[in-house]
C-alpha cells in the first residue's frame, strides 16, 4: 500500500494485475491495470516528491531474473521503466532441479548481498552488506556517492549454521541439498538499510548478541555522513518492513511469548528523552 500526494491510498494487487485507489473514507474509487503477475516481498515501490508512482515488474528481456520499476503518472499510466540495482558479484545459492525441468533456489545463509531502497528523489540507496559499503545510485544505476564504514567481522558459529540450516527445511524437504562448507565463516556487516521520508539512512547492523538483533542501527544524514549509533528499546522485525516517517519509527515487535505487536517509537535527539508504545493487534 502507498499513500499518494492526493491523500488517497493505492493498494497493490499483483496477483490480479491491478492497483486499486481508496479514498480517505475507505471508499473504493477506481482500479487500474498494472504490469506484474507475481509477488515480490517486501514491496519496493512508492511515490517520489514529483508525484510519480513506482511499481515493479519482471524484466522479460533479461536473460536471468531481474526487476524493473515502472514509473506511472498521476493517472497511473506508465511513463517509462528503470532497472533496479543488482549485486555486482556472483550469486551464492543452493539449487534444486527437477526431472520436469523446474528449478528451485535458496540463498546460502550469511552470504553477502545487495540491499536497495527507492528514495523520494526517484533514485536509489544501495548497501553491500558484506563490506558495509553504501552506494547512492542514479536512475541509470550510475554511482553518485560511495560511503564505506569500518566494522568488526562477526564469526558464524556452529549454532548459527545449525539454526540457518533448520530454517531451510522448506528447501530440503523437497529434495534440495545444503552444502554446509559453502556457508561463510563471517556474517555480513549489516542486514538492511532503510530510507526515512526526510532522506536520513537507518542501517540495521548485524550483532553478536541475539537480544540486540533488530535493535542496533547506524544513522546517516541524506548525504551519507555518519551521525550516530542507536540502540532501540525494542526489537524490530525486518518483515513487515519498518517505516521511518515524520520523526517516528513504525514496525512489528514480539514479546517474550512471541506475540506480535505494532510498535511506534519517536526519534529524539540526545538529551530529549525517549518515548515508545506498543499496540496489541
């Protein structure tokens, strides 16, 4: 879902190839045909400051799987499309091929990757998770800025490997094989990057302590200058994707019994105190 500059809500329905418009009273206004036909999580689209709407579709001209972001005008008619950032190295995955010609893949746990986010300017911030390198990329995927951060590598323990392999049961139960020797010995420096509505970057760090997972973030300004390291008073799940808007953080957290809550936290400068609340769903 995405709020448009007109105040109406756009609801993305990729399996039915449509975008529905809902007004502020919750009344259906109209629907539009969209390119797509498959589900991509988390949804990477949204609006830029010029009111252009972005939604994804597979690039059918590519030799392997790639995403395109289609740009729509205010009437939701396509304008053009742009290719999304891609990891510059070789992909690291386990693969299962079926006798019928089918193919199933699973990423190798703890492998470095590229995480990207669309900005309100209509370009990208991307993060190479292995070396902690942030890239500001233009619409043509040209590099506008590079930010490199020092970090201390965190080793992958045998317990980490056991837990990760257990999480691939959906793959192994269908005949997929997991080669533990291909799992890296160290973890990526970061797990994700988020762009707030004011352009500030929130970089979610990989942590040694399980209790710090989803709590520890580096904050950088819109130009990529490091500001501070923040430890949240609650753990944030990566899915659904947290939202950073109007000086607030919205996301999902779980209590000691794994009950999910929507959590809202106010972002304050040092010395201003702290505030947060949980809303049971």
